[in-house]
């Protein structure tokens, strides 16, 4: 059985849920696969329905907007259910429901824009002799398997971006529920299914073994995952054992290096760091876990004071709390303490901790010293000469983000080039926590930040994970998709004979 617990008290919340058996997983995937066949054939937009002459009914874009409306309508019960399992509080959780509904609305706009199909037409030529070629993206011919994350019970869970982008692409979804918020997951699924044309489009499975069965199921065509490096490696290994390996879009560990250069403004720098470090008890994949600063006693004192003024809080689960404690023990054995925030009061509460070392000692300890400690912990690395930074930064593993604080762009030239190769999002004079759901967002990065650095789990481009291209050579006009017809009846952006129109 799967129990949920209140992190504030450690007490159970409601009745437990049964774990999913192999037969349960098979039933959920098969139901999703059957519903997905109809969903893939559903026109993406109202205009596409008119052009194709499809039967009356909501388009995929209209369904996504209905899901968004349903989430907003049920925000009161949703945030209360999530707070009982996560202790993240009303303000954070109301905002997260709004973020989740916003993701569904964004993908409705993506469908209406039509650029995601990446339609390309190369007309036939006689000299040189080249056939007529047309290409576009189609939904994956199977079910999207999604693993919910612990730290965002809505935005990266059952109502999250993986589900929204996969549904937008035309795929049915089966979600492996996170053990930390099963009741929230059930309620989210109930709300979303109420807005879907077929409930089978969104399935849920529970338990560690169920996740393994989901990954191995022959009808699953791709997997999305947000979690730990060990968890991601385990899923990757299972996919490798399949007779037909499938794409794996994993978001794993990230230390998100921050480089403070000598020209950086100092006003508010320490407070900004402490706020970013402790946001959500440090349980953000974009937490600033590694900060390089000039060897300046005044700046170190400011950082110490700012972190000491923070307070801890309950972590999401006992397993996450235990992992944080082990991470602190590892850091304490190799580094000097710099600052510690106040402890929390609940059984799962932890205190923010920051350690420090010099650049040479840090370099000697790589790569182990720079492993992620998930929670409100960070390493402050001091340096004397910024010219020594690029060689050390080059040895870091991949991250979701990298940040530079400076007032002189010329000073950051070589550092920025190194960080560009190490992270999926570069930030100037800001902090990495907070990932905007926008068209231009990229939330991914080189290993171990992600398993597919060309893809993002946040933003409009997330839909590309669930699409595959098909090229049509000398295909009859009557059989071409509307997106590739000569008259462009959908009015979507296309590249025709090399020209974007």
C-alpha cells in the first residue's frame, strides 16, 4: 500500500492507496493506447477540423484550454490536498496550480501557431533531378510514460508540463505517481479527466515496481522523468533492456554554478543568494548549489549573515530529508563550514547549510566534491585571480543553469564561453530558481542535468519530445496532410524551397 504523510507532523494523511500490479499497469497503458489512437486523429485546432471535414467536436487546443479551466476552477481543493502532503503552503501551491493551467494554455497556443510541426517543402527540380520532398512532425505512435516529480506536485506531476506537452502533441499519457503526494495525484487526474474526451487518455500507476513495468511496456513510445541521478540511471538501464529502445527524456541532477566576478555589484547579492538557496527548502532543480566568489572577507561576511538569517523547514519526504543529511555529511567531511540557518520544528525539517573552500582545493576534489546535495545546501568557492576560473569551470559536469554576476560584460567573456557549454540556460545578474513557462525557455542541459540536452521539459519546445518527423517523397496531393498541401490551408509557418514563410 502507498501511504501519504504530512511533512509537518509525520502523520499519515487519509487512507492508503493500493500499489499497481503488472496487470494494473498493462490495463492503464492499453486503455491509454486505445484512447490515443482517437486522440492522434483529433484535429489540433478548430481550423484544422474545418479544413479536414472531421466530425464536430472539440479540437486538441480546445481540450487543453478546458483542462486549464478545470484546474483553475478546482484550485481550492487542489492546493489543500497538496498542502496536506507537501507542507508547501497556500501561496506557493495556488501559484503552482496557476502555473500548471498556464502550461496547458501555452500548448493550446502552440497548436494554433502550428510551427511545432516544422513543415518543410522542397519542390521537385529537373536540374539536378530531385524528387518532391515534404516533411513534418507527427505524434509518437504510442503512449508517453511520465514519472512525476516530488518537488512540484502540480507543475511537474500529473498536471505538469510533461503531461500537457504530450497531450498537445497527440499522445495519451500514463503517469507513475510520486510516492510523496498520491492523494494530490488522484485528485489532479480526476479534475483533468473531467475535461478530456476520453478518460483513458490519462492513466495513473503507483509504486516502484509499477514504474519498471511502465518503462518496459511495448506500447510506451517514450519516457519523461524528473528526479535523481540514480533513478534516471535505473530507468535508462530498463530502456536499454527493451527489444525496442525508446527515447528517454530525463532531468536529473544539477548544481547550477554561479560565478561572481570582481566587477559584480555587491548590494543585495548575499540576500539574493540566501533567498534563492532556501526557496522551497532548497528543493528546486535550479537551486544555486555552487558559487564562485572573489576572496573578499566583506563578501563572505555578508553571505554568512544572510544565510544565518534564514530558517529551515520540512522537506517533502523522509527519504529526501535523509538524502540531504547524507549529502551534508559528505560536504562536512571535505569542506569548512561557512554559515547555517535556523532549524525547523517539524520531524522532517532541516537547516540551510553553506560550506566553503578555495579554488585550488575545490579543483583537487573534482568531480566528487561538486555532486548535487538536494536541499538548501551550497558550496562557496573563493578565488584570487578570475583568470584561473575557466580551467576549473571546464571540469564541471552539466547543469540546467549557469549564472554570471558582473557589471562589465568584457570581464565575463571566457567564463561565459565555458558556461555556455555546461548549461542549458545562462543567467546574467540574477538567480536560477524560477523557470518561466514561455516560448523561449530551455529547461535541460548536458549530463547529468539531462539525458537529452537538445530537449526541454519546460516551455513551448517541450512538445518536440513527443513528435517524430515523416518525409513524403512524390506523395499524391490527395494523401498529403493539410500542413503540407500546396495551398497551406491551415496558414501555418513553413519553409518552402529553403525560404521560411
